[in-house]
């Protein structure tokens, strides 16, 4: 049976969605990937764009609330991807491991359109690297990842 992993952030609009997509891409046979937010918002358009650049389609994804899962699904891992989610993460009964991966919120970054796009790509690539390293630490062989677009 695949282990369930929940990626949790504040809005479920960027980081947690990216992490869910990468985990599904690399290890769908080993893990069931989920994502949620403490205060879900719409998925940021740049999240969809930068993930499409590496061949991962998020068009069917939507923001989910942590309350949709709490008490309904047992997770082997809960991984918070922002400080706010780490501080406010509810208690999930029976989780095997809770991890925190501090990642910048690309949606909070202000600047030119090009600078914002660059920030989303940077965070996407950090998440890709983090997922691959975590999987290797779990003993999961990881195939080469999606090709990254040049910024």
C-alpha cells in the first residue's frame, strides 16, 4: 500500500501544489500525494505556467483545505512548506513523520513580471530538488526529472 503524503502551506496556491505534482510524477507507485492549505486560495497562474514548462499539467488541480483531510485520511507524512503552516499545523493523529521544508512564497514576491516568473521557477526547482533528495533518502530510485526551462 502506498504511503500518503500531505504537503501543507497557507494558501495551497503554489508550493504545496508543486510538491504534490513532483511527488506524483516521480513516485506515484510508492506514495499518494496530496496538498492542502490552512486558508486555501486559487492556484496562482504562474504556478500552472512554470509547472507546464517542465511538462507537469496542473490544470485539473484546485486548492484544498486542510480540514478536508483532517480526521478523514491517515497520512504517513505531513510536510509543511512554509513557516506559517509549520506554526499552525494541526495535529494529525498517527502520522509517521512530520517534516518542515522552509521555502520562499513565490506568490508573495513583488517585482517585474520577469522577476516574479524567475522567482516561481527558482522555487519550483528547489521543490524538485527537495522531492528528489527526499525520495532518494527513502530508498526510492528516481528517474531523471523534467527538463527545466531556462530563465
